C-alpha cells in the first residue's frame, strides 16, 4: 500500500485536528514525522508527561562551525499530535528529517522555519484574490475558520500552488531526498498497511514525487539503509560535539510578534482555538483584552465591550467567514477602543514586531493573543552533564539559597573568589538567576568585594540545558562561550576588553588554548592605537600586580600582551596626521614601553626591534608631531642613542624651527614617555642632559616674540602638564637659579588666575602702552 501524505502548517490547530482524525480513520502501521531522526531512539522522552510547549534543542560544534537549533512543539503542533496519536493507535512512529547539525540547516536556528518569503509571490496573489492583508489572515480564511470537510484537498491545492512558484534551496533538497528515503523504507516495512507522512506543506509535493520515483537519494552512505532496513542517521564528523535535549519553551518564543518567523502567530489565541474552537477563542480574547486594559487603568466601558463584540461579528459576516477569525476580533477591538490616529499599521496586518510607542490597546491585544504560558519538563527528563555539574557546584558552594538570597563575597579569600568565579561563569553563559549589584568594574579597580542577589526568573532551566552545548562542566562551558564570543565579536577594543575581563573574572581554570588563540588574534585586528593601548595597559597591570584574581604571570594575559604590543607598534609606525596631541595614542606608547621594559619574556619581538621602530617613527616627517616626540622618548627609555642624534636638547632646537605649537606637541609626546630621563637631574650637578634641556627650553621661550609666545602657550602648558607638582617645583627652582633670583619656587606655580589669561592681559597692556606712546598720550593714573 502506498504512503498517505499530509502537508501541514507548523503550529496550526486545523492541521493538528486533521492529523488526529486521519490517524484515527487510517490506523496506519507507520507514522513518519518531520523531525530530527537522531531522536528516534529517545521518543519516549517526548511522551514523559511534559507541560507543553517544549522544544528539541540541538547543538553542534567543531573547529570550523558552531550551530544551535530548536524544533518547538506545542499542544496544537501537528508533529506533536502525530507522535501522540500515532503511539496511541499502535503505529510505529519515527522522525525522518536530517539531524539539526547537518549542513542542510546551516542557515537556520529553527527546524520548522519554512521561510514563507520563498513563496511570497504565490501568497501575495492569493491575498489579493481573497482581499486579506497578510499570509496569516489568508491561512485563517482558508483553513482555520472553514469547516473540516474538504480540508485535505484544500491543503494539497494550497501547497502545490505555493511550491510550484518557489525553488527549493540546496538544504531543502537534501532534506527532502533524505525524508523520501524514509518513506520508501516505511512502505516496504508496512506491507499492505498504510503509511502516514506528516511534514511541512512546502515539502509535501516534492516528497510525493521523490517517494514514488524510487530514485536513490543523496550521496555516499548517508542515505543508504542500515541493517535494520531504515535509512542511516548521519553521524557527526570525528572530533565534533553534537547532541539534542529537550528544553522548556514559551508562547513568547513561539509568537511572530516577538520575532518568531515560523508557523502561526499569537500562540495563546490558537491554544484556545485548539481547546475550545474559534467561537470560544473569540469570546475569550474579547474578555481578556478588556480585563488587561482595565488593570492598566485604561478606560473601557461596558458599551465599548458591546461595540467591540458587535464590530467583530459584523466583520466576520462581511468577510464571509463562517466563524470568527483572529483578525476579525482584533479589528473589532481596535475599531471600538482606539480613537487616536495611529502612526504605524496595526501589527496583525503583517508580522511586525512590537516597538516602543505602540498604542496601549494594541499592546494589550497582542499580549493577550500571545499568552504567557511557559512549558515545564517532566522531572525524569534527561539533561546534559552541565546541568548536574552546576547543581553540584551551587550546592557545594552554598549558592543555592533560594530566590531571595544575597551573597557578599570577599575576593581576597579563596572561598569567596571561587564562589565569585562560579557566578561569573553562569553569567557569561547567559544563565539567569543571579545578578551582581556591586564589584570591581575593571581589572585594576581597587574593589575587593562583590555583592550578588539571587532572583527567581523564568527560563533558567532552558538556559541551563542550552548552555550544555558548550561543555560538560561549568568551567569548560564558560571558556568555550568566551571563545565563541571573542571569535564572533567585532574588532572593537571595548568588546575585547569586556571578553578579557570576563575571562579574568571566570578564572584561569579551564581556559582553552583556543580562547587564548582567539584573544591573540583579535588584539591583532584592533584598528585604533588608543583603545588598544587601554587593553594592553590593563592586561599588563593585571599580569604584573594582580593579587586578587590569580592572573599575575598567567598565560591568558601573556597572550594578550604579546599580541597587543606587536599590533600597536605596527599601527604607530603607520600613523599619519596633523598637529595636536592625541592623548589616548600617547598612553598607548606608554603601554608599549612598559610591556617592553617589564614583560620582555612575553614578547615575540626583541627590545632592539622595538627601539628601532621607535627611532624610525621619531625621524619620520610624515608622522604626527606628538607621536614623533613620544617615539623619541620611547627610544631613550629603551636605551640611549649615541651621539648628538639622541640629545633631547638638540632635538628640541630642531623641532622649535617648525614653530611653538609644534614644539609644544612634540614635548607633550616626549614628556609622556621619558619624563624621568629628561628631568631626573634637574637642579643637580651630575645630569647635564636634563639641565641642558631645561636651559634650552628657557632660552627658546624667552626669545619668542610676544604674539608667538601667546599662540604657543597652550601647547607648552599641555606638555608640562605631564609633570607632577614635585617635578614642576624642581623645574621652577632651576629657572630661578638661572636668573640669579632667590625665592620660593612654589610661588611661581601658584597664581590667582589662569596663566594664559595673565599672559594675554600683559600683552594687551603692552599693546595699549605702545598705542599711547605713538600718539604721545599719557595713561591716566
């Protein structure tokens, strides 16, 4: 006997009833369902007694690719009804689709996302013919509110039409070929008894043709039959990690208005349609919307309710619907309750997600249609190893105190640090339930305590199961999640810094070579020296001084320091720009200096190489002037340059020829890097270089014309701002000494007004005096 094909729409009550009725009438030997074939040995798990909706969560990971996928099931999913009713009828029930890790699903995160956009042209023609706004309204018009008689024929015609106008992609062709192989094997096994095949309607025309043709499908051994006579289930490649587990799902995750693009929208509404029929669902929606609006203090009178009901009934009759459709009720409510002009179409006229600013009545209508149900797994449902590891760790560390517990952790204590790492690993994996309300914000933040609050949240169980795709233990899973986050993230310093600090907070235990490699790769991709310098400075500070997180001298930071230093030197040598001081870039040069001086064992480049790069930058006329000064200082910090070329006093004279602004910017770079080297001997008799530099600067500044001095004063002040008060005091003392003046050097540093303002006032006074002298006028005392 041949197979009977039922093409269905996922999550359709009308299709679910058709499946149930067909199984009861046909009493098939085999029921084949579009679903992951690797679950065939575990179908009993689906029938344990869960509270739906639930989903089969599948994951895959190898060195090249990572993928996750969900196959959601609710009470009115035709696939779920086929499984339940098929078992009840004594049929052998099997899933017949490829595993979710297969390349056929490479672009999908949901098995039942049949992507109606592929046959949009056909549905648009039908929408115009039946005068409806959307494919959802079209579906209701043709199937959900129509009598059950003739439903199979209408479905066949509908799917033949939309499939006839759409070209299946390579992934769907592979899936259909594989499913057809299952159909042929089932027909062979059933003998003279019928076989029922329940799949998405898009696949039905192709499956009917492929299963009847007897052509072998696929390539290689994947589609060949095993010893039991059934097609082999493809196995993951060697070295890959793949698996499937049941997870709780929610109506919100199923709802098209929240972004779900497969099957039916408004799952709460269609749950009522499944349980009680369209008339009861319409009455229930009217009542629930009014109750929700009144709870929000939105004025809804009895007259409004009567008007909404009358409008819904009138629209049902006007549109020729034998029973009220969802859109009839929603349009009736909108007409009765919304008197304002709306700046956007009503969301049920398409599949728009809700956005901020929507009318309160629209918000409540969509929420009432969506429902708030969340599934619950049977206690006996198998879970991935991570779930058990997390439970054991939380219990062992006394972190399972309930939803109102508060934890204050001392990070300087070993036990407190371990509890902190466990909670941060859960956070990195996106598992809700614990929120940090206080703690260090970055790696060198001098905060040594954390405060966490436990909270009761929905979705924790599903998040734990889904996180099991990253690894069997909490430490392993967190490391893998950080690796993927680093690999998939944009090449921005704040993203990398966040991933690096999260790795620090999670602890070095379990950090993989892959994570270290990803971090090293990413720091070599950052495009701006300033932000990258911040990453390097933070990593170097932790590597040298951390005594809290256990990161000092660790491999994680060593990898980042090496990659950051090499990348920075490359970026700095290629920098071009106009005048001005780029302070973040100067701090990046400081970070390079510190890495070369204090962590040479981590670097792939030698100190001499870094010094050579610095010397090339210092002499490059195309490089920004502040960077040239910083490079000059970096070269001096890494080792004196012999001869006059390395004399800062001579370099100052050379730069001064370009103008006072250029001199100030160059000095800012120099003082940011080599302040100690050029001022360490000020006021002493054993440091000619430093004294000569101050003498030269004093001479140059004193020789400036007043207008040039005023224009260059801001740049010079910015340069000397790098000196702390004690060093400025020593410089002031040297200037007094040069002039043979005895007095307090500190008094030169204390003014009652902005020095720039004082200088401008003096210049103004001198200009006025010259003007008076020109006209032989005397100033009035």
